[in-house]
C-alpha cells in the first residue's frame, strides 16, 4: 500500500470516529512515525501531505533531519536521555516525552526558544512504561512555572498493549480528565490544550476520547 492509500483510510476512520462523538476532524492531527522506515519513505509522507514526522531515537531523528530538514515539523516521541538533548533541541518542534525534572532542566539549559512539550503520563501504571504517575502530573507541571523554555502544550500517553477496548478507552479517558484538570489552573506556561494519544492499533478509540494528535507508524508508512 502506498502512503497515500494508507492515509486515505486513516482519514476516513478519523472522520467516522469524530462523527460518532461530535468532534471536528480538523482538530485531530496526524504525526507520521517514521522510525521503522528510511528517509525516502519519510519523504513520501511529506508528498502525501503530512508535514508532521515523529521519531523516538535521536540518531534516527538526526538522520532524517539531515535529509529533510525543516520541510517537516519534527516531533520527538520517545524516551529522551538528558545527554541527547543538546543534539536534537534546535531541530525538534515538539517533545512528547517530558517526564522528569532533570530532563526539563536540560531543555531549559539548551533551548534557544520555548519548546512545545507534552508531559508523558503512565496512565496504566505498567512498570515497563515511561511517564509520570497520574497523581504526580499536576505537581510536576506546577514546578515548571519558572522554566522559560518549556511550554506544556498537552499530555501524552501510550496505552497498554491490548485489544481490550474498555481498557484502552479508560486509559485515554483518564488522560483527558487529567488534561482538563491541568487546564483549570490557567497556568500561562501550561495551556495544556492537546492530547497526544493513539497509535496504529488504537487511534480510533483515542480520537473518540479526545486525541488531538495521533502518532501513527505501521498503519501509515508500514514497517519495512
Ligand atoms: C512507535 C511509536 C508509535 C507508533 O507506533 P505504531 O503502532 O506503529 O503506530 C507511536 N508512539 C510512540 C511513542 C512510538 O514509539
């Protein structure tokens, strides 16, 4: 399947999901996760009309950036080691994996401009997953008030690996409720309007539960 064909299918699913819950499909943005594929395939994504690319490792992000530069909007979606921050910070537009103060401090130190960050939350509590516990999230975001280079644009989560729709739905719903609680504080540094949730196998449910950014890899670009 071409990227275009895959994209058409995903867009139809997103539109249908939005229609079911009364959302505007324009409020759901697709990030093409290109970690499985080479720069040529990533270029195909841009030609298909998706300008947002996501990578989860700094090496791969730098490699793709080398080829495509600022023709794409770059999303860092994986665990970010503090020592790698300086390599990627002037290339990425969004970081989806802010989950600790040491990382925030490194971003603050290295960034020349405010960086749009999602705070990653481990909603499901699985030991293998990164992210803050839900109850740690608000105190963490409050601590970022004095950071001039961090804008908390939203929350991000990875749902558990399961086909159980009820489990997935409850995970996404809890993230949305948490996001709404953050918004109620009205913090200037944390508008927190966005929800980064939903991947190839669960994006339909994520959209029904309010995702504004879905991160799609295999269903869009394949896993060559
Ligand atoms: C790989 C990855 C994705 C995309 O995964 P698919 O299941 O292939 O869509 C999304 N988010 C993160 C954080 C990832 O690492």
